[in-house]
């Protein structure tokens, strides 16, 4: 008679994976402190916060803080800017990162590390540093770009007093800083593809373009879909550092650079309206959650294997 092994206890698996759990601990604490504990402050979205009364004793005002935002003249403008920039960043980042990852896969190994480092270094810079780099390029009197235009005989620009060029400037800055990280993610996915597929395709006479479109992209579809679903949730949450530091908080650029995050910051800094700022933040989070669930639902209907959950 064969004896059945007793099921191992949960403590056994905790002890067995203790080193991995310790590695997980810093990230878990970071998320707990900065993502979950502040959620208690959501109650301020429904209160008229007063410092003398405190967090719990401030009077309830219902949805008044939300009404104050939606009836304002700038609500439609900053919502449009936030969504338009978010969609543009998501689409261009995905397309260009995939292209760079495929090109990197064709490089020789001795050049690969150089290109990987060059692409990833901007991602490690803060938007404050990038803002100073942008100021060195766009300064009206001593900016490098104006000096080049003047040397070539073109008219110089007062960049921080204009509105038209800023969508192109912001998109360029975003791609320069973030494209390297996305490229490395997709490149790591390509490295996980079985090389026998490519060897078989070479034997059949397939070109590089055919291998990229018939092998690489289909096998990366699951990774691409997951990253797109997560990106959709961030469409309504703009990049505050990009839209605040690159335009240097110039009031003249607000019509084309202002997004919900910068609007909330100015409302909190100038008016000190904590209730309205919290209401807008809750509005962003709720819409982002709905977008992620809706996008995942659509993907699951098309191909269940590519869905996030």
C-alpha cells in the first residue's frame, strides 16, 4: 500500500521562499506607503476641508467639489489635453519601441550594449534635469536652438511665450526620455523567443521583414497587449513632471501644455483648495480604472490568452 504524502503547510513554503519574500518586501512597503495608505484621504473629496476642524470634523459637502471642477471653463480644455497627449504618448511609444527592439535584435553583440546604454540613460534622469536641458535649448536669448536658427538666417522664437510649438516639444521630450525603457522591455521579450523559429524561416528563404512581421510581432502580441492595457489606464493620468518642468510653468503655454495634474497642482498651490484637488484626483483614478477594465474586457472577447485578467 502506497502511503500518501501529507500536504505541506503554508509555513513550509514561506520558509522555502523567504529570500524571495525579502526581495519583495521593499517594493511592497513602497506600494503600501505611497499607494494604499493615502487612500484614506479620498474622503476629503466630499468635504470642505478646514485646518481648524481637522480631517474628520470638516463638514461634508457631497459632490460640490466635483461640480466646482466640471462647471469651470478650463475643465474641457485640460481634459482634452490630458487624453490627447496620453493617446499620442501610448501609440508612438509602442510603435517606436517595437521598431527599435527589432532593430536591436539585428545588431552585433559588441554594439548592443552601447545602444542599450544610450537608450536607457535618459530614463534615469528626473524631469527637473530634463527641464534644465530644455531651458538650455529653448532660452530666448542664450538658447542653443535660437543661436542655431540665427546662424542659419531664420527667425528666432520666444518659445516660452508661444503655444503652437509645445505639443511637438513635449512629445519629443517624452519619447526621448521614455522610449529606452519600453524598447528594453520589448527587446527582452524578443530574447525569449525560441531561435529555432528564425532558423527555420531562414532556411525557407524568409527576409528580415517577413521574420519580423510573421514571427516576432505575433509572438510578442501577448506582451504588447498587456502593456497597452496598462498604458490605457494612464491615459487620464498625465505626466506631471513633463508638463510642469519642460514648459517651465510659463502661463503663456497653458492652452497647449496644461493637463489635469498641473491644473490640480496650481489649484492646490494658489487657492489651497484641498477638497477640489482630491476630487479631481479621485476622478482621474476612477476613470483610469474603468478604462483598464473596459480595455481588458474587449481584449478578452477577442483573444482570452492576451487579456490581463
